C-alpha cells in the first residue's frame, strides 16, 4: 500500500494523540473520496499499527434518488474488506419541513444523531470525520459570511469531544493522489454539485474565483483561521463566567457583566448558549441584540432567538430561556398539611406545629392555623388577585411581584394560597399580613418549598 501522500496524516494523528491502543473508533463514511480514503488509511495502516477497532458508520439522508445505491456501495466495500459497519436512514427532507430548517442544517442534525446512536450501540469512544483543509477554508468563509466572530473564523476544531478530524490539515490534492495510488473506490455525490447549498456555493463558485487572483487562497484562509484561534484562545482564557447562573431550562447573566469590553461580553453570552447546548445558528446579530437589550432594554422586554430560545431582561439579569419551558396550568388544590407538587416550580411542604417561633427564626414562612379560612386553595395567579403585605398595605398581586422583582416568565408558575381573589401566601416568597402569627398564636403551619 502506498502511504506517501498520507505520511503527514500519521504524524498529525500522533502529534494530537487522536487514537490509543484499545480504542473503539467510529468512522463517518459517506462513500465519497474523502471518507473512503480515511476509512482505507485507518483500516489498513493506523488501526493495525496503534491497535484499535473501527466501525464504519453510513447515513442515508434520503435526499436524492441515489442514496440507496450509495448505502449499498459502502456496505459492499466494508463486507469485502472485513470492516464492521452500520447504515442508518434519516428522512432529512421530512425533518427539514417539519422543523422549518434548511436542508443543510437538518442533514447535520440527523447525521450527528445517527453518529450518537452508533456510539452507544457499539460502545465507541472516538469518532473520525474526513474533513480536510479545503473543508476548513470553506467553513471559515461560511462563518465569516454569516457574521461570526473570532471563534467562527477559527474554523473546525481538530478534536471536539469524541470527534476527531485526522485529515484537517491534508489537502484535497493529497487525498485524491492517495485514492489514485491505492485504487480506493468511491463515488461522486451528486449533491455536491447543487449550489443551493451554501457550502457548495462557496466550494464551487467563490473559492475558484478567488483562486484566479490568489493561487494559495485556501492555505491563506486556513492560516488566518489558525491566527484567529490563537487570539480567541487567549481571550477565552481571561473570561470569567461567575456571572452566569445555570438552570435546566434557562441561563441568567448578571447585567454588570455587560460593562466588560465587547470581546469579553460576546464570549460570556456564547457560554450561556453553550450551557443550554444551543450555540448552533447563533450569529453576531443575535449577540448584538442581547447586548442592546442589556444596556438599554426595558425590564420584561423579550427578543426571539434561534433554537426555540428567547432572551428577556429581568431586573439585574439577562435571561435566555427555552421556549418549551412554559409552566403547565394546575387545577386548584385544597390547602392541607402534607406535600403538594406544582410542575415547573417544585414541591410545597406544609407542616402543622406548635413550635412555630423557632421556624420563624429560621426564616421559614409561618401562618396562624386559626387565620386560614376554610376553602383556601393552592393555585397559580389570576386576574384581580390582591395581596396584603406583611406589615400592612394592600395592592394588586402583580404590583407586589413587580416590587419584589419577580421575573414575568416565572409569575404564571408561582403557586399562591388564596381564598377567592385574596392571596394569603406566595409560595417561597411571603405571607399576607392577615395570616401572620402573633403572641396569641398557639398552632401554626410552617411552609417550605423544594424547587425543581
């Protein structure tokens, strides 16, 4: 076997310790020249030398009529060469239509879903992808055209979690030379000619035009990406994220963090998206909108974002929220001692005791048993609710919650104990002056909240 054109690939693999003895490595194999050359090289040279197992993973995207032919080609090659393999089918057109996504975005999502399925099924700890230096140049341009900052202009990572890119610094010319010298079979994907796909347009139209004027433009672009990566890594190293408060369905960023230089602020916001696993499709324009909201937006104002997210200004925070996290309405529940669960909020625990003074000293909410009217119920707020503050003074519940700086998005899931429109307690926040304990109180209800 002739490995002359891939000698640098082996050095690259060793330099970045991509594979180790005993690994189980998945390989994304479309059937094109790039992935077939990687499969051939890993199977025949790298895996035997280092000592790891491979599994070829093919995804049929159902995007063109030849997809089944391509799947059969990959399966036949693997069977003929004793390579363990698996093929997944994903209805990308259907998924794209359902989610209103571009075909490129939908294909990427379904492709990586298939990869993750293979990782679990075959217990893989590494996954190799055949992206090369031309792909890197295209990715950098694509990110720049979409308005990315230094992170996007840095291009693809050599390693990202379990995913590794052994050919990332290998040219397309060297790949084709390796394919020719070793007679590696492959097919030309018809979709690569479709310039309605942004990446194909850059590959087939933009870069050839640039190469007419600058012959080494792809290398210059990837070198630029490397410079951006070095600068980005330094700035990232000095960014603090103490001001990010994470939760399952939202992330809050303290407003005072927006006083930092813009280069730092943008990275803090991007890390907030990372915390929600939702950085994909976030562009510079979205970061600018969030920045403007933080500096000049009114409290409660909201802006919609990609990935079913929105950002809202909540007093001292900017909060990024998953739209699907709206609270479920709950039927009113009769007040009693014991536990009452409220979706999207938590569990309310009510204990009846005569040792109420000690509980009050601990900061717990305490109500006089004799002052709770029969028929009082736990429910969520409704129009017309009134609340008499502890210490006196009645106002609308909405106004009181505003005074307490309770975010708008949380108010509809906040349980209150009420009789009619009279609110006796706001769970976890305060009790009404009308049910407070005093020197005549013998027995009281102690209310604790365990948040979800």
